[in-house]
């Protein structure tokens, strides 16, 4: 729907405050921003678990390939207010 409406921003809510590299490991680090190319590289490195974060990242890529001027915000409902102000969450751009 966001693609068809060509919205400026797509917000994807999940149960974590942002996207993480090495999720649930001692090396876990937050990803505050990334491009589609970086997201694809992280997918290739199997950084996103199928059935959890992977479908959200794939949706973000699909949206940004259709609306390259847009941006995607991934965050939790409890952090969305701060995420909209760029204080939390992960921003993905083309």
C-alpha cells in the first residue's frame, strides 16, 4: 500500500527498538541507518532471521526500490515517538 500511495515514509513496527547486527549474540550492535545496498549485503551474510526481521527488511527494500525518494523506519511501538525524532530506530534509504 505504501508503494502504491508513494508515501514519503514507511514505518514498520516490531518488538525491538531497532535493527541489530549479530542479534542476540555478545557482538550485538544497533544499526541506526543503512542503505538498500547495505541491507542486501547483511541479508547475504544471514544477519536477519527468517520469520522475524528478514521479512521487514525485505519489505523495506521492496518499498524503496519502488519509491527511491522515500525512507523506512523500523522500531518498536514503545520507541516510535523517539524514532520519529531520529532518536531511536533504524532508518533505511535507497
